[in-house]
C-alpha cells in the first residue's frame, strides 16, 4: 500500500521507516528548503535511523497527496493549522485517511489537533490520531510496544490499525478521542514536573506525581466531555515510562535542567501544552494544580522547591 | 505520646525511627531470641539506620501493649494472624489503635491484613493501614513523601494522621480500605513483572504494564466491593516509582534476576501475593492477566519472553 508521510523530523522519519519496514511504499514530504528533507534525500539517514533507498521524497504537497490514500502527518503541533489550510487548497483530501502522529494542543485556542485539522478540512474528513508509548531507539532494535489509535468513529481506527499492525507495534483503539488527545499532549507537562523532581533529588515523589497527575487530567477530560478513565490508558499513563523515567525524554530533561539552572536552547513542547491546558481548565472551571505550579515556576519564576513541596505536602485531605 | 512498634525488621525500625524523630516515646517489641531485636538493642542500629538511645526494647508483648495506646505493627504478613491471636490473649487491646504498616495478603485465605486482624481481635477493634510510597533511604536523608492511611471509618484515619503527620510525611486518607489494601499488596506483583521486562531489555513496555496493571486490579477491587479508582491513588499507582523503577525494589530485582537465571535466596513477597490474588480473582470471576502470566512463568516454568510478549502483543482490541 502507498503511504505518504508529511513531515521529515525525528518522529516523521520513524513513521516512514516503520511503514517501509512493514512492507508499504513510502513517500516523504517536506517543505521546500527543509534541511531535514535534504539530509534524508541525499544520505538516507538522520541521527536516529537509516531509511531504505526505496523511499521517495518530494516537496510538492500535491504529489504527496496524490501518491497515497493514507497520509501520516508528523510536524510541529503549532504548524498543523497552516498545513491543513494548504491541504484544503489542493482539493486532494477526499476519501483519504489522515493520521496525526503528534502530541500537542494549539496554544492560541487550546484546541486539540484533530479539532484544528477538522476545522480547516471539513467535518467529514477521515482523521485519526496515533499516540502512546515507544522510543524510536527501541523500535529500531526490534523491541515491541503497544500504541493507541483513536478517531471520531471506530471504523476509522480499525482501518488504520489494519494498515499498520505488526509484531513490532500492537495497537489498541480508544473510543474517546478527546481523552486520548488531551492525555497524549498533557503527559509532556507531567514529564517536565518529573524532571524538576529528579533535578532536586526528589525522584521518590514521582510516585505521588503519577497519582496526582493522572487525577487532575481526568477531571479536565471529563469536563471537556471525554471519558475520565482514558488518561489511565496507553495514551497518557502508558506513556509515563518514556516521559517521566527515560533519560531521553525532552520534557523530563528540560525540567531537570531548569531547576539546575542549566542553559536550555528552547522551551520544551510541554510548556506550550501547559499554557493551552490552563486556558482550557479556566474556561471549564477545573483545577490543574500541577500545571499551575509548573507555570508559576517556569513562566513566573517562582522557587521550584517551594512550589513543588507545597504541591505535594498539602494538609490532611482525602485522596 | 507513647508509641509501641511490634516488629524489628527494616520497615519496623524505620517506623520506630520516624515516631521518635517527630517527638514520640517509642518502645520496640520483638520475639524472644530475635536477632534483629538483639542487634537494635545492643548497637542502636541496623544496616539501614541508627536509632536514638531513647528508644526502649522488650520481648514481652504485654509490656509493649501496656506502654502505648497507639501500636504500629510491621511484621511478615503471614505471621499477622498468630500475632493477633497473642494480642487477643493479653486482653490489652481495648481502646487502642493498631496500625498495620505492611503490604500483603494471607496466602491460605486471600484475606486482607485488616480482615485477618479483625477476625482475631474482634469487629470493634480500631485498626488502620499505613501504606504508600517512600524509600527508607530517602526519608533518612530528609526527602519527604506522601503516604496514605485507611481504616473502616474515617475518624480512625484522621486520628492516626494527627499523630504521625510531619514535614517529612504528608498523609492522605482513603475511605476505601478494600482498595487500599489490595492495591498496596498487589503492586509487588506488578513490580516483579517490571523486573522481568527490565531483565529482557523490554523496559519500554513498563508504560503499557502500568496502564494494564492498574486496570486489572481495579476490576478485582470493584468485584470485592471496593472503589475501582483507589488503585490509581497513592497506595498502588503512587507506589510504582518505588516498586517498578527503583534499583532497590526487592520485587523488581527478583523479577529481573529470575529472567536472567540468576540465583535468588528466596521468593519475593509479590509471589505470595500473586497466589492470593489469583485465588480471590477465581472466587470473584475476575481476570488478572498479568498475575496469571507471572504465575505461569515463576510457578509453572513457562518461557518468560513468550508469555510476556503474548500478554502485551494481543490482537486488535479496545483499551
């Protein structure tokens, strides 16, 4: 089957590798002048992986859309609306299935990525999300994992799962798109908090962080009309190993470096997600104590140790 | 306030240290001839900690019970029924509060420890459990944590919390004694599974393990009349950092050594808990896939890799 991958960063290149690995014909699209695209096209590799020479490349969006009925999108979350507008203009989106392999929320609106995409393309477009745990490095070594697909209707999820299942990735599907997207995005904020605890040698509070982090997000998801249990599945709790405990987690490393006053080149994705979550929480009258504390520390420069200890060491109360 | 600690192993000695640390008068009881008791009495220390010389020692159970109205019990789970019988015989249990600082189930019956204790002492005895995350080593360094108290009625929990709260341990209470005890005991089984995954270099599957482990136990707790959400609080999920990720976790180390065919001196506590849980699950018609697989591997000598991959790599299904 033909698969187009829109995007050529780390996670996009993994998806291209994976689709090729399980026998599909793959075309990668990147913007004109993209250094990532140029590197992949000329060397067939990046710092994470090597790609088969069978994979083709283009910077022509129309060509990429014509190539396949199944389109993986893996770009920076904040760029999704623009890309969706460009896809809309091509008029080449009918009867295609788009799969968003990205975790985030639109900062300016607090919207989920499938909402953003559907707003631009139209309500009847087929869009699913593909999230959950998994390190690129592990998959390349042949270490399997479980991931999760969600869409507005389960037929779309099952269609995607049929195309991409293998011994390397076993998919579950979730009927709760809201909870899946919020949970997948929000785990990066919990990852930042975990990194801060690690940096202060309070690693043992990561247990309490897991219990409280899932809980506050389950409340938000419920208020948004999702299922409060989704956060305890693969899209959020199932991603805690990779996000809260792995030395490779960008968001965890950011939190650790932040409290150690180490320089960091750019804000972690979780910081943007945190701002979007706080906007959503405010609108829906839900409290997000962990997100609020990370915001106080990173944006308002409050003392990390004081804020985090206050968060966990509250007075007598029920769980 | 006077506090007696029944038991003189690692966790009991920590409780004695902690009660003394926050200003209580402490007496430790151990059985006649106990080497742990003798060591603490003569050297005021064990391999984990040093105790204040203010702490007194006895092997006379009556003396220990007369000394205090608040009695901490921290002994091997399978010995609890015998100790409860001995306490009953002294007739010195009225108006006292007993706090079980231990995690396990009675193997022969599948019963929770507070059930076992109440069966022997009587329905009207005041008994609470004190569980949740926390490494002895971290507490000694002054690193705080949150823990959880549960009892049949919340007044008992609040009474215990008032006696033991400090800047080092902040308590939450849970109104679900069933869920708290099952979750606290069962985390050791999930810890064994985590160690097996680590040993096979499948550490990245620990994310899926966390999502599936909590889920199967929430089903059992519900069937037993508890609250299916308790497992996501401090007593179970909140203890995953210490149990699934710490290099010190006995149960995690057991699982790792087991799949690496390293010799181990004795079965981990989680193996007994697993057998009790499977008994309970059978009785209440609940499936516990993770417990069942660990049982197949450890007791029935099935292939760990095959069994664990089968567990996670199941066919298309909803979460």
